[in-house]
C-alpha cells in the first residue's frame, strides 16, 4: 500500500507564491512519474504538471513559466513551486504518483488534496 501526504496549500493574494509538497511512503516503492492535478469547483480534474523518473517535465499551458515541479527520488517526494499566482489557479490540488510493479503494470495513487485559494 502507498500513502501520499500533501502539504503547503493555503490562501494567498494574486501575484503571490506557494509551494506544495507530497511525500510518498510504502514498501518497495518503484515510482515512475509524479505529478500534480487540480480541480476547480464545477470543473473536471486537470493535469497541472508532471515529472518523470528521469526528471523530464510537462506543464499545462496555463501554468508554463509560473510553476516548476521537482522531485527527490531518495525521499520519494515531489514539490510544486507556484509563482505569480492568479485567481484562476484556485482549486484543490492533488498529488498523483504512478508506480510500476515487476511486471510493468502501472498503478495510480492519489493524495487527499490540498486547497489553494488565490484572492484578487
């Protein structure tokens, strides 16, 4: 079983910054990709940023140039640095990790979500 613990959400004014962190724990983790998704009220969950096991990154267009994603493979953590925040970034942010077993089967694990609210 894999547990994900997120931290770092909160309330910030437009133009401000926040850093989200996610720590994965469990036995014999072989983490493939790690990423962040968000879901705003009345909208579907969307990808924000993802980082592969060899640190290739991908961002949704709306956050390019403002957000960065990083991971620490030794600690099984992933962080999302969010700068120049906008009210439209307001959402619940979810950490997701993809773990592959010895057969190559992928399993998705989600965090509980952390609220980010950006005031105008």
